[in-house]
C-alpha cells in the first residue's frame, strides 16, 4: 500500500498537521496505535498560549471552535505551603491570555475537523525502514505495511519514526508524577476542593510537590511529584490502591490534610507518570522523506509548553509544505532549521522552569516564576 503523506500518531500534533494540510487541500493519513478515540483518557487541562498554541489553531481554522471549549475561571492559580498557608492566590483575571481546555475536548475538536477515514485506528507501529531514497515503509502489528514519500513522526516520547533520524532516546529526569482523581469534589471532598480553588494548585518543597487542577464537573485532577529513582516507584504495590496511596502519602507526613487528601482520597488507582527528556540540543541531519514534530522531536520536562509546541510544530510544518507543494525537501529543510532553534530554546527554558518548581529554592523560585520575576526575556 502507498500513501503520499503518512503521519504516525493521532495526538494533538499529528491531528493538527493533518488538519492544516486538509485546509490547504493536501491529503494525509494518520495511523494511531489506539483502537479508538475513546480507548483511554486523554490527560488533563491545557493552557493554550497566545504566541504558539492559539496561532496554530488559527492556521487550522479552528480558533473560534476552540474558544467554545474554554473552561471559564480556570486560569486561577494558588500556591500553598505544606501546612496549608496560602503563599499566592491569583484569581482568573478574565483576560483569557492562557485559556484552559481539557485535552480530550481539544483532541475531539481536531478529530471532528478531519474527513472521515483520515485516522486509521488500531495501527501499532512495529518497524520503520527506508526502501529507497526519500521513501519509507512502516510496518504495523496486524501485519500490514504502508509505503510513503513523506513520513512524519508525531508519535511522542518513544517515537518509532525517530530511529530513522537520530539515535537519541529519552532519559529519566529523576522525578515521577503520581496521578490521582477526586470526583464530585465540592460535595465529596470539600476541603480539598477549597484548597485547589477555581483553577490550579501547587504546593511544592524541594524534591516533592502536590499539584492539582479543577476540571469540568467538579473533578480534581492531581499530580503528586516525587524526586526518586524509578526503582523506588517499582516497589509500590499499585494493584492494591490502599497500599499504594498509603505509601505515597507517607512521603507527605505532616502536610495539611486538605492537601494529602488529594492522595489518600483518590477515586482512582494511582498511576505513575515518570518524566523523561531528550537532550536539549537534540537535532539530526536532513533525511529525505521523513521528519518529526512534538515530543518525538524535543521531549522536555513539563512546563506547560509541550502541547503548545506540538500544535505550533504541526502548523509550521503544514504551512511549509503548502508553500512548497512541488519541493517537499525545501519545505522540510526550512521547517527543521526553525524547529531546532525554537525547540532548543524551549527545552532550556523547560529545564530551568522544572528546577524552579522542584529544585532546592522552591517555593520562592516558583513564586518568582509565576509572578514574572523568574522568567527570562
């Protein structure tokens, strides 16, 4: 089977690229390992930024529809000390500069904007190889293959496509998030709901943090950060939710109960989310017929930019291909040179932000970051 443009991964980046190409009349096919769009939850809240995420959605012709998804009031931010003392309480100012949406809603918007059949579900990539200069073959777990003149890896941290361009692999950054959910929190978990407030909560000390965000329907979505080796987390008995939450909560002994409730009162089994990153200066030599976007190209510690960068990468790649319809290599070369410069700067900033949030000077460094004193120009 042959396809002109093949995108691996139906995350936000891959779908945005397919949409931007569609706007310009360029067909593409997206292959996704998940069996359906509802196979798993799609993560939490995203603040879509004015300088990258929103222009990307505008390029996709979806900015107005995106605004209909925004959850009002979620730009509020609270920082608490371990004893519950409020260190910062910034309400949503109503300007909408960082509008918050749920990742699943944004993904659905992108999916619904594509022609039927654009996304091929249940196609887990098992291998990629060059078959001739500028053409590649992708093999799938069901035994099928596709050959393409342009292969785009939008397949995330553990990208299979990246092996065609780079030997780099993500490395553990030393911190793992433990993900929990509290449902119907205003009624069932009122103290925790009050602590979180209308938007985001952060309660950090060096090496650990309790973070949460208010989602739709009164759901509190928490990420408990702990700096520890992966071996330490491997000893947690996750199949026993009570034992798992008790072990994690033990690391926060003496913290205010409205904060530790985000661990102990979880309505779901805690899920481990170890954090990985690619080298800050990750780049590759141009290989005809293949490129990367999003986490596949520049995975960094989380700082609120990952989804925005994936959206922007996709829009920029789509624009470049539309501007050079008869010379894709020129388009890819221009896209990648801009990508390398942009992603290196963003990765450096992400590493610095991560230290401000979890390093030895937090919460002071985090407060500086949130109030503008710690952000570089």
